C-alpha cells in the first residue's frame, strides 16, 4: 500500500509564492541508481516529463567516484522542487548523501521545495538511521574517522528529510497508481508556484499595465476627429453645389440683373465657414469628452471582470489544496 507521510517540519510549499528565483528545472530527482533507476524512478521521470514538468535525472555515467560533481550541484540549485527517493541502499552512497545535504542547503537559502519518497522501506528507519541506513552510516564512520563532522551532517539531514511531508510506498501496493499520485501533486505545486509567484515589491508593474491597457482599450481618437472634420467639409461642399444649382435655374434676366452672384455666394460661404469654426471646435471637444468617458467605463468594466476571475482562480486553488490535504496521514 502507499501512504502520504507528514511529521515534524511543515511542508515547504508554503514558501514557494514569496521567492522570485529563476528555475530552469521544475523537479530534481535524487535516488540510488542501483535500486530504482530502471524501475520506479525511471517510470516516475517519464510520467513527469509527459506531464510537461521539466525534470532533471542524472545520467548513470556521471556518477563515478565519491565526490559529487559541480554539474549536479548546479542542477539542484536550478530546480524548483527536489524529490528524494529513499530506497534500501540510498545511504550507502556518499554521493547521494552529499546530494541530500546540498538539497537542504537550497531549501534553506533558495526556498526550494523538498519532498521525500520512501520506497519499500519504513520512514522511521531513515529518521533514526536503522537497518540498512544504520549499517551504511556505521560504515561511513569507519572510513571517515578524520571527518566525523561530515557523517554527523549526513545523519542530521536524513532526520530532517524523514520529518518532511512526503509519500511512502510498500511492496504490496500498486506502483503505477502511486506514481500517478506523486505526479498529480507535484503538478499542483508547480502550477501554484509558477502562476501565483508575484514579486513582493512589484516595481513598475502598474506602468506596464497602463501601457498595455492603452494599447488594447483606447480608441483612435485622432481618427475620429479627422472623420468628423471630413464629414463637415463634405456637408459644406454639398451646400455649395445646391446653391449653385439653384442660381443656375433662375431666369436669364434675373442672372443678368445680379452681376456677381457667384462671387457673393462664395464670400457668404466663407463667412459661414468662419462662423461655423467655433461650433466645430466645440463639437470636437464634446466628442473627445464622450469618447474618453466611454473608454474609462470600458477600462473599469474590464478591471472588475479580471479581478473577479483572479479571485475565483485563487478560491479554486485553495479549495483544491484543502481537499488534497485531507489525504495526508500522520505517523
């Protein structure tokens, strides 16, 4: 059977929304290759990748010698979440223990999330270094008599890891269901920390929001003014044509008695245009005011809708996490 463990330290997911570190990877997998590379961890890695989660799994060829490589240390630092798969022979590898120490360093310094997986063993054996873990640490002590501080650090870190919330799988469980459960919960943490990770002091965000709003919401005021001006000019031309047609329809005697009607008409049209200029300017101002008022209303409506959608999204996330938290069992 499989179960979720929760004891001691609180889950590290609570800090994920307050830190703005850049994460090239979503998940770093720490494991003992000879125990789980070609079965449990291999399947877990494939499921995470298929889910679109950027996962780092070290190459078998990298683990040569007793000293951990700088490349692996960098991969740990570049990961949002570390999943530590404790198996039978995990503690027998100094490499794995050094990985674990660096993972907890990143947890404390970079607010990285850490989740232990206890694969076919009792979490208390890890916490108290019993059975295979006790034997492995005793062997390390005999080899590192001049560096007992390092062994002590390994012991302390193993205890810290076993006290974190995580997952426990026993031999009689369904492994594929257990893997699916881990992938689903990690997906939630990745989604939460990715989309709700807002800077504590969001300098400059307001100006960029206003700039974006002006691009998508502000109407082309200048084009509307030009359109209104062209419309009025067209009306003036129509009036001139109607007046000219009316004068041309008069009798010849009337046209001869009135020596210069075209010039008089042209002058009167110019006078009327000059008289109309103040009213046209006033109309432009009124039109601009109406457009601005309408734009403000549109902006306010969109802000209200966005605020409602954001609040609804947060409520859904909280309800989902609360529902998930009910599946945790305490040692």
